[in-house]
């Protein structure tokens, strides 16, 4: 059996206002190689950008990998680690009888990507000593401030 490559991914999302212009930043590390990714949307939320960062990082992988994914989003890490997102999906994207789960489009994509790879999600304290997390924050903020941002189709049409 072929041994999987172990890739480390750092992710972060940012939003200038919530909702407002937002961006994500991703740093992928593998055997001394480094790749940085970022992008932004004209109207979105911070949580959507946290999810988008994880999705973009996992989508960048060209084959099945073992992944350690670091995020400063407790929302993201807890929803995966404690299987909230799987429960929401099983309950037709409902958190309970009264409340719908937010961001089902992104959760669905993230769950599918997580099934494709062997992913361990780890929480890292934001704006602390993690140089890679801080770099992701810089990338996300820079992306959110670009002049021509993409449209977050699932979010921008709401309200």
C-alpha cells in the first residue's frame, strides 16, 4: 500500500465588516515546499471565509494526502471534530427543529474533501505565535481589500 504524503495546511479567513468584503489565506507546506493561496469576495461573512480557506487548501492537493489542517476558527475545528457538520447534513442542514445550519454549501464541500483525504483539523490561537497562521491572516486581509472581488453566489444573493 502506497504511503500518503503528509501535507500541513494553515488557513484563515477575514472580513471587513461582517458581512462585508472578505478574504481567505492559505499556506500549504510539504517537504520544504511552500505554496500560498488567497482570494476575496465583495460581500460575505468571516465564517464563510474560514470555511473557504480550508476548502481551497484541500482542493489544491493533486492526490489523496494525509493532512494536518490548522485554523484559528473554533467554529470550523469544533464543527468537524465534534461532528456537528455531519449531524447537520444528516438532518437536512438543520441544527435543530427551529434553526437551519448556516453555510450548508461550504460545509458540504468541506465534508466531501475531508472524506477524500485523511484530514486532522487542529485549532491554533489566532494572532499569536504561529508565523504561518499570521501569514494566512495577512493574505486574507490583503485579499479582502482588492479592488475587484468575486461574488459569493450563495451569500451575496441573500437578504
